[in-house]
C-alpha cells in the first residue's frame, strides 16, 4: 500500500485537474454478441457458455444485430456521427478470463465518433465532448473463493465472456470528481431511458476507467495522466479522482514527477494502488478481426433507428418546464426516471395543480421512496389517488397539514382521499357556530392570557390561535377561526 503525499496547503488552487472517462456499459441483449448464449446475470458459473464464447478452435463469431442497433441508438442519442463502415479488431492479451487470448473490439474504425453529453457545472451547464463509442465483447470473471485452510484459490467463470459492451470515451473535458460523477449519472440516465443498459453498477453493467492529470492553471498543454481502472460506483468515481488529483499535486509540489501508470482503486483503504507502469503496458497488437466482415450500415436503417428513439432526459426536462410551468430544478428531480416523470404528469393532470403536484412528489413521495427504497412503480399511492388529494388541497377543501395526515393513511389504505377524510373525521371545521363554540372554550380555559390580551397585549392572540388549531387537530379554517376568537375575546370581556 502506498500513501498519497498530501498536496501542500494552498497548492490545490494553483492546479487544474484534467479528466477523461472511458465507460463500459453492458447492453441489455438477451444473447451474447457473437453467439446465442444467454446474458442473464447470476446463473451458476459456466452454465451460459458454448464453443464460440469458450474460445474453442474451429468456430466463427456471428454478430448480434440487436447489439449493433443498441449501440447506434446511443450514438444517435448523444449526437455522434455513425460510421457507415466500422471494423472489428482483435485486441491481444493474455489473461485467465479471456479464453481466446484476444478480445474482439473496435480500434481505428469505431462505430460512432464525436457527440457530447451536457452536465451540470456549478450554476450552469457544461458540454463534455465524446471521442468515440465502440462495440466490444466482455471478458469472463476470475473468482477467488477461499479454499481449505483459508487458502485462496482462483476459479474462472465464463458466463460473462462474450456479453456485448459499448465503450464510451470522453474528451478530457472534465475538471473535477463532481463533474465526473454528474457525467456518469447523466450517461447512465440516457442509457436507461434508451432501455439499452440496466445501469446496475453493483452488478457491473456500468463501469468506468478514469484518466486523471493535473496542470498549472492557465497552461494549455496536458500533464502526464494516470488511469484508474474499473470504478463501479458513483462514490468510487468521486473519491478515486479526488484522491488522485491530491496525490499528483502533492508529488509535483514536492519536486517529483507523475509517471504514466494504471492504478486500481482500493475502496477499503481509500487509496489507488499501482497495477502496471507504462513500461509494463500491454502492446495489444491490434489487427482487423479476420472472422468478421466490416460492419456496413444502410443509411435508411440508421434513420429507422433514429425514428425509434424515445424522448430523452433533456428533452423531457424542457417539455415539463414548458408545458407545466414548473422550475427547471423541479423538472430535473422529476425526470429521474421516465416512470417518475409520467407519474408526475398524471398527478398534475388529475389535480390541475402542476406546481403543487411537483412539491408533493419531490417532498412527501420521495421521502417515503427514499426511506423504503421504492421505485415509483412500487409506491403504494397511485397517480390518480395522489392527484385527487393534491386537487383537494389546491382547491382549499382541506389544508396542507390535513393533507399530510390523509397522505399517511393513504400509504396503507387504498381508499380514495375524500373517503379517508370522512372516515377519519378530518373534514375541515368552517361553520361559524362550531368555530365560535371552539373559540369560547379556548378563551374560557385561559383566563390569564385573555386578561393580558384585553389589557392590550395583542401578541397573546397568536397563543389563542395556536391552542384552538391544536384542539381542532389542524382542521379549523384559519381566517374564520381568527374571527371567531376575536368575537369570543370581546364577548367575555
Ligand atoms: P490511451 O491511448 O492512453 O488510452 P487515449 O488518448 O485513448 O489514451 O485517451 C483515453 C482517455 O484518456 C480519454 O477519455 C481521454 O479523454 C483521456 N485523456 C487523454 N489525455 C489525458 C490527459 N492528459 N489527462 C486526462 N485525461 C486524458
Ligand atoms: Mg485507455
Ligand atoms: Zn456462447
């Protein structure tokens, strides 16, 4: 384990970090990229393999059209140029989980070039350029189960070998760990909206290599970069990049030099450990894959894929702002998933209260969802029922405070909100007689404050309002209650 030299105090401001991400996303195809084996996650080891993905001699790969379509969808969604001809290449290296001794990838002629993803940076938006998106196959997985007497063994599971991946390579436009995680989150959101990747980072469906360098502020050339491999959570992306920036600045400030190397993030110790230096870097000896023809796409087919694109997050956000008049911040929260956004649209339509609907979802609904770890699909109050509740609040037939009580009941009671209001005696008290009765009772029970009020201490009035509200369980109509209290105080004088 190596410890990072702490960046010398104040030095941080003199440097600018430069970050480029290489993200691998597993496509949601049913079968692998070059054979018919299932891609299902979690099956017993080596039960989803065949001669092609085991790398046995004498077999030929056959390209999965669905994987190509998914990759093209992503390229179109982020504004890449789709190559009419791209070429598969062999990337040669030796590793136990790579049975063929090479990975089929794309090298000098990738499927997609260019494009961009807009991220949040401070108060505004910032465009992160993309270098390329290419198709490739995943490798297997090495497992290290503890054998007898605590001895670690190595086993290889090839279920993942041949699962289709896209690699999305960004330009070095990112400037902090925060920007990097926002980029990851937005890329993930696009992939999930397109329904081409499940976005599950724990299961490795989305993983990220971070390239990091630093340079003196104002410098136009880049410093030497290091690459941190296989970051599989947003937190690790953020922490590993922050660590590496600090380490590189500390190194330079103490007279050292950054060496180009590949690092592995040790999440338990919070340090990046050297995996290999530039001298040990692989020479992948790329060459065109002789078993696959170049991939030629028909422009009309590309256009048909474009026509099938769903509404994307940024377009949906802008539409929510435009059509419902809600703030951009609200729209950003509501587009978390497409289903949350359509839940919102249903509640807004049903209640006729777009902003109030947004408030209720962002606070009450999301609080319960976070507490219980629920997707909106599994949230117990359906959009029509929440819409009815928000409508009642918006129309003033119940207060927001009573609304919260009704909401609590609705979490476990499938009845309509007006039914719950009746059943639990939550109807507002707004008839004058009842309010006067309540006011008389409160004034009579508090002779001290009543005397103070009559002696001119106006502030005491708030005390009476509070007491009466409490007694009514929050159901008293606020303005009418005040009138009743003033009448009661005057009467008993
Ligand atoms: P390599 O050949 O080492 O893989 P590439 O030029 O293909 O390097 O870039 C890989 C990734 O590293 C890209 O995301 C790119 O934006 C990023 N990158 C390139 N140079 C730098 C740098 N000096 N600092 C940080 N990131 C960089
Ligand atoms: Mg690289
Ligand atoms: Zn197979």
